[in-house]
C-alpha cells in the first residue's frame, strides 16, 4: 500500500495512516457517514483547530445534502470502513471551514448552530458578520489557508438503515412522515405518555414548517400546509397542558387565535 498518494481531485493529498476493511462503500443519495475528525493548521506545530473526540461526539454527513464543506464528502468517499487517513487540502477547498466549525462548536455547546444567521447562503452570512464568536475561526476567515484533516471512518449506512433527521429528508419524505408522526403522537396520548407524544407532534410541525419556508406566505401552497400544522399544534398544546407548561400553551394558542380568529 502506498504511504502517500494524490486523490484525483485538484488541491488534495491523502496519506493512509491505518488501513480499512473491505471494499470502498457503495454510496447513494441519503447514505450516512459516521466518523471522527481532527482539523489542523498546515504549520510547523500542526496546530489543532478542532477535534471531534474532545467534543465527545462523532460527526455525521448525509450524502447529497449539500454539506457546506463539500470536499469532506469527497474525502470520505475515498475511505474504507475502519480506515484512518490524513488529507491535506488547499485553500480552494477550505474557505467555508470557519462557518462549518462554528456550527459544530455551537451544537457541542448545546446552542442553536444557526443562531443569529440570516436566511442567506453561507458565503453571504460570512460577509454579514465580522466575527464567528471564536478568535481562531475569525483568523481563518481573515486569512484562508490550507488545512489538514485527519479522519477515521466508522460506518456508512444506507438511507433505509437509519432514522433520518428532519433536515435530511426530501420534500416527499417530509410529507410522508407527517401523518405517521401524527398517528404515533395520538397513540402515545392514549397511553398518557404526554412528553413523548409532544415530541412526535413537534417533529411533524417542524417538517411542515420547513416546507412552508419554501412557499410564499398566504398563497395556496402555504395555506394548505398551514391547515396541517394547526391540529398538530393544538395536539402539542394539549400535551403541554397535561405537563403543566401553561405559558408555552398560552403562547402557541394565542398565535393560532391571531391567525384564525
């Protein structure tokens, strides 16, 4: 096995640190990579910027879902299960890393990764804000540079092999998930498992709100989705009422009354 070789991608070098098992995984849209990573500067000290092991959680990427750092999907696609590899990536591939890292760090801190962002593309957000909130990432924004990624690939799962997060679903998948979640919520209510039922209703609402965001407010498509949201919100509020979350119930029901007086 060659110690070092170039991927067939401009500005990328790969070095295998530990060989993997089997053939390269067969990928399709919706396949999920699970892996650990380290990000280092290409300097004498090989300064560590991020380390998913220190953060306490592996990283996951869904194939074909336009992850902001597109090169990562390419790198992982070249790896076998159990492989550890080091990738040197030129500046043309690392310009978005500061934004990606900011989101990952916020998730680790228990914060919303989109907190404070405007509804614009990633590059637009970069120009809107002078600071990421992290000094080392601000430096990367000011002076884009090559980076080194050390990755260990644990597994690759087909779309049917795992429960997909709402954000990773297609429009059709979200629409199909809503009645299933609604039914699961109703079943849990009958068992008086109100917290679990509320979570199901909330997930269904999130699916519909994501779809609504792509429609023009108060036009037919938007209104049709809103008609599906309303009973789910009411069911959610009924659960919250049973759980004693009165202020949240007041907030949601007041909003519904203002929309549908």
